[in-house]
C-alpha cells in the first residue's frame, strides 16, 4: 500500500522528508492549493509523496499474472454487486 504524505515547501521551495524516505524512490505530485482567506496559505502549494513499494514475482506468479491479463475471469457475484452499488451512487 503506498504511503501518502502531504507537506508544504518552505520559502526556498525546499521540503523535508521523514527519515523513512532515505534512499527511497519518491514521486512528487504538485497540486496547487485552494486560495484561502488566511494570508499564510494564499498561493502556497501542497506536495504529495507516494512511497513506491516493489514486489518481485516468481516466474510462476509472473506467468499467472500475464495469463490473467490475457484472459481475465468472468466477474463473480461479489464483483457484480459492487459494480451495481457503484453505478447506483455514481451514475
């Protein structure tokens, strides 16, 4: 599960990461902050960090994964129910 961290850059556009991100591959997504009435937040930008987790598959697991991509199984009852619930709430 990716880790999400939101922080604000300082006046020199620097950000400080927790030590758990040392030597980790980090993806930075810049999202402009909404303008607010608080002067300290006006024009600020928020940065979101997602820690990438890499899982290595065995040859057999890789082959099974690729097989499922080529020939996905038919939806079961639980998936059909979830799809119906999603469509009812999202149109």
